[in-house]
C-alpha cells in the first residue's frame, strides 16, 4: 500500500478536507470547509517523516505512519486500557515497539485519546473498518457539535 492509495480512500469520503504540512496529511471532517482553526481536529493523519517524533523511525526511506482516532470502545477492545505512563521523551509506555512495521498499535503519544497507529501498512483488510469508524466518529462529533450550537 502507498500513501497515495490511502490518500485516495480518505478523499473519497464526503465532507473530508485535507490539510498538508511537511508532506504530512491531516484529514478533517469539515463538510462546509469552514471550521475555525480551534476546531480543526483531524480524525486521521499520514505522517511521512520524523517531523514530530523519532520513535517510529520514519527517517527510513519510504516509511510513513497512518494514525486514526477511534472510539474508546474500539480502542479498548483492541488494546485494553489506555497507557498512562510516559518516558522522558513523553512517549507512552504501551509495551509496543513503535518502530515495528505493519503492526497496528496504540499511538506513541495520543493513545490516551484512543488513537492507533501503523507504520508502513501493507494491506487494507484490517484498516478499512477502522478508517470507516474514525470517519464516522468524526462526522458524529461534528453533527453533535452543530446540534448543540443550534439548539
């Protein structure tokens, strides 16, 4: 699987806006394209280098990491309780090797918010339902926020 293949999958969802920075992609649910900056929380990201951390070893040629924000229920069904202990670099101690390739794992920094990560994924079978959930969860949060603002 390539970044471009995965990017096309995300862009096919209705209401998705993509922000780009340092060759990284940030997928937001923003159907009108007008979310204020303080509400621009992605539901998925593709990180292509060690711009933010070095624990995933994304400095290797062609390496990248997919990150997805899931529901608490799904996250805990996959990994149990969220990790809470951090090392000196602020990396969560989940017991996973964050540099492992093609292994779904808690996100090294955002697992406490129910984010998962996978470095250099090779296939979509395991990821499709998680991608759909991350998108649907973002759309539901957006809709709930809109409802609170109008009613």
